[in-house]
């Protein structure tokens, strides 16, 4: 299109300074240029009309927070439960973040069917533990609710809370080196606001990857950390039992 405009400009200049007596030739050349311009405009309009319409993804709303979560992050990563993380400060209960638990459906189905032959009425501790212990790809998508949350507070939460779950799996010993890798130093520069998204993804091979607002800020390869992390959401002391139970029912439906 740009090349055609340049051609028209040059042709017009030539016609303007050309022999005024050759009017017939000038009119014929201008007619050719106008025809080319009309064709280019039609082609451009056609291209714009053929742009694909972006697919709308359905969402599930966490009822206690009103936060919406897409029912899928990709073709394989589906939503299996939504919940809320609350903390008490000086006797006041605060909603910190809403979260959605996603998993690779195919891999999760293979895992559950390898552990259970007949579907129970309710997910058992063994079924939850199988998901926690596996290296099936899973994502915890966290949406910030509390406007006063900072990356410093998020880091402290991991040092304290996740540290407790790590000790559970590690004979009472902590793993400070692994904890530091979950949130790199660059993460402290990111400012959180209500609605900010933090994602923790357990990749095959027991790699826990952290993203804040789609920016990768940490990665650690540790079976210990991966198990401890998802135990916080699916274990005996899960942050939100309703989210855990919904995840469990979804597991049973795959059998």
C-alpha cells in the first residue's frame, strides 16, 4: 500500500510538470493510477474484515471474593477448583487473595486411574496425596485482593508458611536455599495492586516456576518444594477446604 502511494505521488508530480499539450495522455495515465488505488483500497478492506475473532473463554467466579478465573489456561490446563486465602491480623480477618487450581487433564486422568480402580463417593486422603506427590503439571493462579499486599509480604509468607510445609516433608529441616529461588530478587521491584496475578506452576520434573504479572521471577527444581507447595492447598491443612473438596470431586470424575 505504501509503495502504491509513493508511485501515485511520483506520477502526479510528473503529470503536473509534463507537457500541457499532451492532455489526453495525462488523463489516460491518471485513470490507470486511480484504478490501482481503488483496487488497493478494496484489498486492504478485505484483509481487515478477515481478521479472526478472539475466542471468549468462560470463567468461574470465586463466590467469597467475586474474582473470576478462566476455566482453562490452555488446551490442556483446566480449572479444577477455586478458593480464598485469608489471614488474621490483630484479630481482624483479611481476604488476601483468591486462587484457582489448574492441572493437565490428560496427565491427571492417567495418574488417578493408575491409583484407583473404582471411584469412591468422596476423594480419599490417598487420592489427594497422589496429586500432591506427582509431577503432573499444575498451576496455582493467585489474584490479589488485599491492596496492601507487597512482594515483601509474599516472600515472608513463603518463608513462614511454606517453610512449615517443607519441614513436614523434610524431617523437620527447612530449605532456605530453595525458598530463595522461588522468588528472585527482581520480584521485589514489582508493585502489587488489587487484581495483580501471581502464578506458581509445577512443571514435569518437579520444577516450580513463579510468574508475577506474566513476568518470570523465580524457578526452583525440587520435589520437596513442589510437594510442600501443593500440600498447602490440597493437604490435610488446606487453606480452603471447599476448594480442596471441589478439586477432589473433579479427580473422582476422571476415574
